[in-house]
């Protein structure tokens, strides 16, 4: 995984569509308790930082995160790699 993240950073380092991101993320189980609960067995809070690349609606990001609130299996830091497609909900004029 470290090798993949390093390759991603090196390949995208010269791109103008590359940006850094820092974000706070709360994840909780909807069926087990109320949404956005703070129970350690059904939720977690994570701070992430990394690189994000956007091109033609596609988004690729990778980064490292520090788990802040519960007992996820594994030790900090956590790695995240995501690929997604952004779709406009309104027509452009």
C-alpha cells in the first residue's frame, strides 16, 4: 500500500488538477442507534490529510488518517484510497 501511495504522489505531482486536502470524517451506523451517534462500538471519528486529483469529473484521492474516537481494529495511522465520479445535478448554461 505504501508503494502504491508513493507512486500516486509521484505520478500526480506535476498535474495542475492536484490539490491537498484535510478533512474530518464521522462514520456511524444508521441501523444501530440514532444516526451520527457517538457510541464507540458503532461510530468513529477520523482526521484525514492527503492528495486529491480531479479530471473530467473523476476524483482520485489518497491519504493518511488518525482515528480519534473509537477502537478500530489496527493501529494509527490509517490509509485511505478512493476513486469516484462526480455527476452534476443541475444543467450548465
